[in-house]
C-alpha cells in the first residue's frame, strides 16, 4: 500500500486507492480533516491513499469551472476535450500531469471528489446521479482501474446531510481495493423476444403460480411513450427478466399482431392479478394508471419500493437510481439510458433499460424489506402500502366538472385581467406584460430608476435581480407613488394564476379533473399531487375557495374555484375536516390538562393564550366561542389576541426570543417575557421541547405515536423547530390517511375523490344521506395512541351542488 503525500510532494507511490479532487481550497485543512473522518467511517485510512487534484493550484472561490470555456455538454465526449480550445492551459497541463500520476500509482480504484474531477476521468457529468457508481470503462475500452465518484468534502461542509452518502460510496471503494467487492451481475435479459419465447416464459410463470401454494414475487416495470405502453418488463429473480415490447419504431402497427397481443395481454392479466402473485414496483401508481386505462386491470401490487424507502427515510431522495446507489451490492448509474433513448439508436437500449429497472427494483425491494424489519417499522410500512388502492381509486375516478361554470369563471377572470391591461396602457402609454421579467425590469429598474432588488440566495446559489411580488411590495413602500401600479400588477398576476392553474387546468378525455397523488410526496407523510400521467389535471390540493364575499373595495375578489367541482348525478358532495388538528397533537405531546380541557370545551385558544402571555388567570367557560362573555373579552383583548395568534404558534414549535420578536413585531425583551410567562403557565410545552431535543441528540430522529420516524443526517444545529413541527404534521397526516383507508375499506358506496392536507372530499349517493354522514364520521374517528388517547374531532360539510357550496351541518 502507498502512503498519503502532499500534491506538491516528490513523487507518487504505488497505491490501491487514489483520490482525485478538483483543486486546492483556501480552507484545505478543514476539507482534509473532514475527508479523513469520512474515510475512517468507511474503513479506509488516509495513509492507504494517494491523493492529488486535477489542478494543484489554489483557485479563488474554488471555482474550477471557470477554467472550462464551454458547456461540458457542448464539448466532444473524448479526451481531446482537454485542449486549449475548450480549457485553460493550466487545466490542460493539470490533466496531462494527472494521467502520468495514474500510470505511476497504478491504482485499483480512483475516487473522484466532485463533478469536475469525475468529468475529467470519465467524460460523464452529474455527481448527484452518478455518485456511488463503479465504473470500469466501456466494453470496447476497459480501464485498468475502477472509478468511483462521490461528493466533494466542500459540498459536504455546506450540506452535511450528504456525509452518510459519501461514507456509503467510500465503503464500496474499500471493498474494491481489498478485492472483496461483489462482481458485476451477469443478467439474463430476454429482449426482442419471439412470440413463442413470450408465451412459453409467461406460461411457465403461470404454471408456477397455479401449481404452488407459495407466493411468487414478480417485479414489474412499464415504459411508456406518447400516453401508451411501449413495453413491459417482468423479473422473477435478481438476474432474470423478460421485456415484452408493444410499441415498435420498426413497425408502426406494433411489435405483435392483434391476435398475438390480445393473448399476451390476457396472459399478463392472469399472472399479474393472480392471488398468489405479489407485484413489486417502483412508483407503482404511475404504472397502474397506464395498465388500468389501456388494459382495464390493476396488478396485485404488494410492495412499492418508493413507499418502503420513504417509510424508512422520508427525508431522502426517492428515485430508483438513488435507492439502488444505497442498497444494491454492485451499482452503476443507468437511468440516462431511458432518458436518452431515441428512435435513431434502436429500441434494444430501451428494452435493456426496462429489464435493468426490474432487477434493480427487486434488489432494492428485498433490502428495503430487511431495513423495515431491522428498524421495527413493520406497522408504518404495512399501512403506507395499504394506501395504494384508495389513492389509485381517487385518481381513477376523477371529479366531474361544471363546464358552464368553468367557462364563466374563465371569462370573469379574463375580463378583470383585460381591465388591468388597459390600465397599464393608459398610465404608461404602452402595453405591459407583467409576466415578462425583461419588461418588468426595464420598467422599474430602467424607466423608474429604482434600485435593483435581488432574490435571496439559496443553498449557495446567488440571488438574481427580480420583480416578483416581494420586490414590488418593497418598491411600493419605498416609492408610494408607484403603489397603484404595483398593486394592479400583482392583481393581474394573481388573476392569471387563478385562470391558468386552476380554472383552465386541462381536463381528461371524459371532461373530468384528475391528478396524480404521490404517497411519498412529503417528509411528513402528507400526500402531494400534480397533473396525472396523461398530462391532464393539476395540483388538486391547492384549489382555492376564493373570497367572493369580500366587501372591501381595495381587496381583489376571487372566485370560489371549488364550485366548478360537482357531484355526479344522484350523488352529494361532502368535505370532512379535522378540527384544529396540529394544535390538538401539540397539546397531547405537552400533556397539558388545562389545554386539553379548553379544546374539549370549544374555547377560543388564541384568547386563552393571550391571557397566558399576560400572566392572567381566566375562567375557561368565559372563553367558549359564541357566548356573550367570550364576545366581550374578545373585543376588550383584541390586540393581545392578535399578538398571541402570531406568537404562540412559533413558540410551540421552538421559536427563540429573537425569531418570535420579529414575527410578532415586538422587542426581544418582550418576547422573552412572554415566553417565560407561557412556559410557566404550561410547562409541558417546554418539557416536550426538551424531550424532543434529547431524542434528536441521542438517536438523530423524531417519532410520532403511530411509530413513524424522521431521521436527520445533517447538522442538528437549529433543527429543533423543524423536528417539533414534524411530529404534529406527520401525526395529522397519519390520521387523515387512516380515515381515507377506513372509508375505502368499509364504505364502498362512498367515493373519496380529493385529499387536501387535513381534509377529505368526495361524494356519496344522495339517498340515505343521514346514514352515509353517520358512517363517514364513524370511520373518521381515529385513535392516536397516547397514554390518554386522542381522537381529533371531525366536522363534515355537504352539498348536492358542488364542493364549493358545501355547508356545515347544524
């Protein structure tokens, strides 16, 4: 083994492990220290490694990319790219010196740190997707060494959550250097099959299902094109996979004759829906949409690998490639094979890619199942997998749309936009497009000579000159004469968003509104939504209810877009909502008896908190909403109530004195005094904070009462507010999702069509309305297993007209 030498040392020494960075940093001692620790955690000693850089110079701001004069994608993917035509002469010389070092060191594995070093040795780019790959060249030209890219310590210093990924990557490098790394798998992929091969392979799988009492796991993956199924892959082991093509550029009529395709699809139905067949897939909701639309069945999905991974690590990336980089014994990034496929290069690449997706899904799924078991997450995992079919049903059903009301809203919004366009022309003397960044910047920073306002920098990306709504608000405060103009620009943009995003959202072929829900959409286990797999719909969790009852002429009136969502004939719309859900969980976490009683009595919690901040006692019965005494106190303490509304929420979630002073518009001294009074009145809140912080430090995760966890891999500094907020948010997500599953499983006549964070909306047959309401409320009573169990109250609103017309029951 070689020894670590300084890049300016006398010469290289043979070593199995070579580490290549991009350049010498101004804070090199910090990076060296971090690299040493990461290597140690991966089982590698720094003295075992030969370290060098692509450029052994100290570059201002460590910006080696400035030495490359063209976009990497525009430079030919050959080693001729290190030419003065494309690169600074110092970089050319550095690359030539690096090649000589590699020859002298003769490493078994080269670890490249960061994107530029990786690109220099492989021609590939994109460290986020390629990290952890074991690259050995091409079939035509294999390398005498393996290249493994990982994150540069510089990136890890700014994003500490990348550290465990680098440790995982370097563990692979250690195994390669020691000669114990798993060999690349020898896959048996059946691509471009004959009809006989497909029928015999599928027949063999069907025989296994029919003749055995054991379950058979089949890993399934669909590739789609232009809204149709291009091919389907099935694997039944870690090495074996069959790709069945359907679309084919070589034959516009398809890969099979109509009769052959009919038999193949019918056989697939018998296999994929067999009671002893267990389907494993990645993001199965996407594939299920295609299978249901085109073949009218849904495979027997039992494990979605994305859901399993999300259950274990809700804060990490969810892509199959990322999971494979963490879980597969031998990993090389492959997903670009599907993205870069075109009809000009033949479909074999796409079919091979389809097969690799299947076998990777199998290995990922098996390792994820082991993780679930070892982490004790069987119950959360089982429930998250159960969510699949209720969510898919909502996606399949969609919501009926009132086309006339939709068109009327569109005309109304466009009319209001036209009024403001006319105002721009009359005031400015020329038209203005508020959605054009160049026109807006020319107007405000050129014609009006306003000082430029930049967006905030995010994750190392510098801010840019902007005329967004925040910038316009600052300009109008600075220059009040511009307020009428900036207000109308902001109104124009708001109207445009309402019209394009919500009212004009693309409908499906049957004029219903559908979306794709993502069970793994957020780290709090709340769902997210977007347009569906066929390009229709929108984010149905953000449909606004508008402010049609607004009487203030200075406030922009917006329509209740929910009124275009209507029930099917013979059905009534319903909307159930959890009452003060997050607050209920906070109170039970704090285990504060008075706050529990206040919630049960229906007390005005903001007013109660105002008295706590003032250090005053009050009779809870005087604060029950709707009573005469409550109305009087609400009037007398209106200012204090408004303060508590802004102050307590942040304080409950760990906001410090300075943060809360800014939020509430008070001095730091006042904020400190208020928090002392609040914690003195309700010490359980502070105890919850302390307990959560201790759990974070000891185990680096927080956990809710349903057994769900959120692991944190970055720095714990300043993380407490985020961790505290995760507990009630994830708990409420568990409650609303369990209500959804209960309704789906136990009330087949009731159709849940929409999930909006803490509420569910849908329809039920209008006959027996009272019975349906009673049943829905019963199934929505979810017990949160605290020592003193919590059931968050549920309210229900209904309407035979539309979602937006739903009214609460007396």
